[in-house]
């Protein structure tokens, strides 16, 4: 089975959930997978080596979320 891209979106308010999510993802995913996390403020904690963080700029509110994702893609 070939690898595919995994993207995870987060907000500044839910950033604290990311370390636990990353740990569980790496524990239960069947192979080493690169993951791109899309958020706003840069996290103040370390992510696993297979995780890459991309800032979407300033968090302007939920009504702009899809605009930020569309611009990234």
C-alpha cells in the first residue's frame, strides 16, 4: 500500500490537543506516515519527526477558515 498525504487542521484554541493526537496517530498507524499540520500560531512544543507544521497566517475567525485552507491548497 502506498503512502498518501495526511493533513490535520487545528486552531489556536485546540493546539494543546495536538501532542496527544500525534502520539496516538504514530502509535496506531500501521506505518511511518508524513503528516502536515495546518494551523495558525506556531506551536510551543515539539512535534514528532514525521510531523510538519504550516502556519496559515493570522487566525481571523471561523468564517475565514475555508478561505485559509483554499489559499494553502
